C-alpha cells in the first residue's frame, strides 16, 4: 500500500486531481466528505457538537447548520479549537477504517485540504501538492464558484502560504493552465504511484 497525502490551496484544482486519480483506481479518503459524515443526524459527532455549541447550530430538520456554526468558529480561535477537538478524532478514525479496507496493493490518496496547516505530512509515504498561482486561484473562486473577491481573498489568506505547501511536497502538479494540461500530469503521477506498489 502507498499512502499519499493530497493537498492544495483553495481553487488550485485539488478536487479535479482527486477525481482523476479515483478514475485510475486510487482509493480516495476525502477528509472534507468524512467531516460532513461524522456530524450527520444520529451520530455521536453531532451530539457532541450540539453539547458544545447549543441547539442553535441545528436547522429545523435537525441537521447541522454549517453556515451558522462557521460564523461562530471562524471568528473565535478557541471555539474553532473546540470544534476541531470533536471532529478531527472522528475523521481520523473513519479515515483509518477506509484505509484498512483498501487492500495491501492499493494506492490510498488522503484528500486533505489542511494537510500543511495541521502538520500531517509525516503521516504519508509521499505528499502531492496541486499548485496554482494566487491570481489563478482568485480568478477561479470568483469566476467559477461565484465568491465575492473579498471572501475569496479571506479564504486564501486563512490557508498556509503557497511556499509552505510547496516545501512539504514530494510531487507537485502544476494546475495553473487549462484543464487539458492537467490530465497528462496526473496520469504520470499515477504511473509513479503504481510503480511504488509493485
């Protein structure tokens, strides 16, 4: 098994790289997706979040009101820390389950947006960083995701600097250009990963 950490700044195209790797046969362990699963209604995660932040963070149908919770935690480092203390261990446990089920010759790609910020690089056999210039990231966030420029800049600034991400990279995928330039790079990376499992 090869354990890969995949990361990149917001708008760099990490999701597209993840999708391509999955299409070639990689087992994708998506930290954001798991973070949503572990706080679905009926889970111990949602019970713990509600105990910490109150019933106000729930919608009328009992699901987590993410925008409301986000507004609470992103302006208060202590509250963000409290949320992370609930969610991160649950995400870690579920990620380990998915990895264990993957099989001995699998390429397991952990799609982790905050890999750099949380110092997780040592957990993986190698780290792949999907890279784009800040101007490209900003353009994609505004043009493709419909974000206000100020919100896009704030999201980018909340993440690790590009230099810090590149410093932990074993492999860099340059996604500053058009989508058709991405696929050949990802295919080459996939071949490299397959060689490591044989």
